[in-house]
C-alpha cells in the first residue's frame, strides 16, 4: 500500500442553494458559522494537508483565500465528477498513492 492522499471535489456552483444569486460557492456556504468545506477538511485530518488536493472552479478565489494551506487543482468547466478528479491528476505526486475522493 502506498501513501494516502485525498482529493476534495469543491468546484461546483451549488445551483440548488441559489449560489448564482449570492455569489457564494456551495462549499463556502455556512453551517453553524463555518464553511461547509471546513467540516470535510476536519474529517480528513488524518491525512497530511500537503497530501490533500482541493479541486476548485466556481468562484475559486474565495475557496483559495479561505484555505491557502492546501494544494489546488482548477476545473475550468464543470464537466462532472470524473473530469474533476482528472483535473487533480498532476497534483497526485505518487503513482502508488491510495486516493480518497470526497465531495466538498
């Protein structure tokens, strides 16, 4: 078994949450005063931050500003989950790594 890495899919707009009206990406919407993405990242605390890649897209500057300690991969067009994971391929440095994929 190789290293363990994580990819967090955080590129979506969140149309059902009305993100286009608010300008806030889905993963940055708050629950109990914290962005939803922070809960996912806390749950991934057993994986080193350097081995966690956030795939960002819609309003990515907000996500990058809030979580600068993580590596990022950009999904320019939201073309589905498989495409989002492919966008993170170059960030996954070890070909032997086991990868945990999480929704943001």
